[in-house]
């Protein structure tokens, strides 16, 4: 019954995957902003170390996280509170955390950013905590933002009588608009009117299609393909006109060539995703189910004679059984598109795990016309 339900679910999933592709054409149109980014326009990661206070006894254990006590002592000294040396503070409402965010391009001082707060020690929960003022630094060690505020933790948990229940993660949270930008990062994307577009996927066909569409819309010679990932644009020299020029560039529609055939297999979850250019040459596939059953039972061993001096003991008895279902040889015809591939694989009635092995063997035999990527 389990196998039948699994096969039925797989067929429905593959059918849903193939349904929109039955009506898709061989070429699709996308905006350039969805295919490429402007070279030089990028985010910059920021990181900081801080303290979260106001926890309901769920903070760090000081003996196991001495850096929390050291950070708390340094913070109190900056606020004018002197803690005697050697004092063992048992503060359960404080937790050491790492604060991260991304500084977007063109960010200006005073702009607010969302930050992610993650526990660094052994705090049980950050729920209800408040992040104290935390400098956020870039890779060069300079402070670019200051974070502070109340945490929003998406998880929940409760414990009583030795039992506990928890939903989602309690040791991390976010602070919406929790950081204020203190310093901007210069963003240079045009030099002497020349702008470079970086394709999200390295493909000469996509780069050439983008250049062709740009030259058709903006004029011949505007775009030249540098390589499979970069397209060079000859934009206006006036900085005031560059924004309008790039806005037009980003919204130009591009007809893409057929994508490279690829099959992505997740061996941990048993999921298989393939694009519409995947084809299978004519092949024959046979498979069978092999199951190993290990059972263990307790048996009592008694001495042969009542007064022989032996002892009654319990000994385990292990049995191993192997079962193999005979697989039938199935013929798979040459397919032209993903719909044919789905129908061919459905005809085998394979479970997701069996499908992984079938695709790998088809690739090894040269019958699968696609790149096989296992993640």
C-alpha cells in the first residue's frame, strides 16, 4: 500500500510539473533586470557583536560562556558602573549575540535596515529580549551602521515537569528597521559612460540575446558581448542621463534561447527537478526492489541439569532476511520534450528513490541528454 501511494504521489507531482510546459513555446521573453545585474551595484555584508538583555531567565550560563560576563563588565564600565574584579555575576537574563545585515547599494546615512540576531552562547531563548547598541562593521573594520531594538522571535516553547515542547527556532530573531546607517559606501557603476552588465548565468547564448535586444531598441553599437557573462554598454557621458538610460535598459524584453538541459537530484529528500529541454534517447530499463529485514528476539537459555551449577541467561537471537522483487524490462522511446520524459518515467512506476538510480544509470549509458547535478 505504501509503494502504491508513493508512486501515485510521484505521478501527480510530475504531472503538475509538466502541465505548464505542454503549452510553453520554445522561446520566452524576460526583462534584462531579471537576467543580469549592473557591475558595481552590490550589497555589502555587515557584522557585529552585542548583548541581548531582558530575557526571562533563558540567557547564557556565565560559567560556560565567560565572554558574556566579560562583555557585560565592559559595557557597565562604559556606563560608569564598576564591577569588582573577580565578581562572579549570575545573570541569566543576558545573552551574547551576533548581529548581521546587508548594506545595500546607494544607502545613505539615516536609512534603516533590518538585522538578524543570533545567539552565540548557550541561551535557551531570545524571546522578549532587547538588543543593546551594537556597532555593525564591514570587512575593512569600519563601522557602517548601529543596531538596537526589540527582537521578534518566530518560535515558541514551553516546559514543565521535565517535559518540553518547542516550535521553530528560539535562539534567533530579527529586528525590523533595527539598524541605522551611519556611513555610506561609494558605488561606481559607470566610467566614461561605459557600463557592464553581468549575466546571472554564464551563457554565450543569453549574453548574445541581451546584446541583440539592446542594439535593436537603443541603436546599433550600444552593446557588445565581452564573454559569456559580461555585456558592455556604451551609455551617455552625462551622469544625469545615466539613470534614465539604465532604467530603459533594465526593462527591455529579451527572447532567450532554449536553456541547457539539466536534471537536479536532491539525494537527501529524493526530489528530482528537470527543465523542459531534457530528453531521453531510446533505452531499456529494468529495476527491482531489494529489502533487508533484521529482527531480534530474546531467548532464555537454561542449564541442562538443575544442580549443575549453571545459570539461566537471556540471549538475543538475530535473523536477517532479504527479499527481492523481480523487475520487468521496460522500453523507453526517444522523447522530444519534458512531457514525454515524464510519461516515460511514469510508465516505469518508480518511487522517488528508484527514480534517482534510474536517471543516474541512464546518464551513464548515454541515454539521458542532460547535465546531471546531485546536491
